[in-house]
C-alpha cells in the first residue's frame, strides 16, 4: 500500500496554512494516511475548537471513499444513491473541505480535511494542501 510520508503531510499542512492566511481565515487542518490514521495536524491560532473534530472527519471521509467530501455530499442528498452515508463509519462529514491526496502516479496516499470557515474556503484550503504533495 502506498502511504503519505511525514514530509508530504508536513508540506500539505504548510501549504494549507499559507492558503488560509491568504484568505484571512483561521483553520484546523488534518492530514490522514492511507489507513485514515492522523499523520499531520495544525490548529491555527484562534481557530474554532469545534472544527478540530470536523477537520479530522473530513480527511477520513475523503480517504474512505477517495473523493472530495463535497462530491459525497451531492450523492448523499435525499433520494441520492448515498443517502444517509454520513451515519456510517462512526460519523462522516459530507460537505466540502475534505480532499484526497494522490502521489505522482495518481495513487491516493492519504487525505486532508480543513474546517474553520465557509465550506468554499475550507475546500480551497484543503485543495491547496493536497496540491502541495508531490
């Protein structure tokens, strides 16, 4: 199994912090490995305490299904093929802010979850973090 390295997780967290600062937001940023275990985390000064758990759940959700959490959210609406999926796996997050992280070969090696602002900002910060992994 391919797995994210500590150096890659740190790069993702640092890129996410940089993007959050550009947007003027305070975020919680969680990076999980291929087995959804926490590999890296940062809570920016002043970020909401309640968003710590949400950032980790977003990262785990993105890795469980190897897709952005916002996409899972679209499929989990009433009548959707994944309706009520958020009740599985000990509780998932199905709104934007979780993004899978792939290596240069396109293999998903982990995921990043971000929480602390609007879902649009959360997704932008998570995407910046994922893009920093080479």
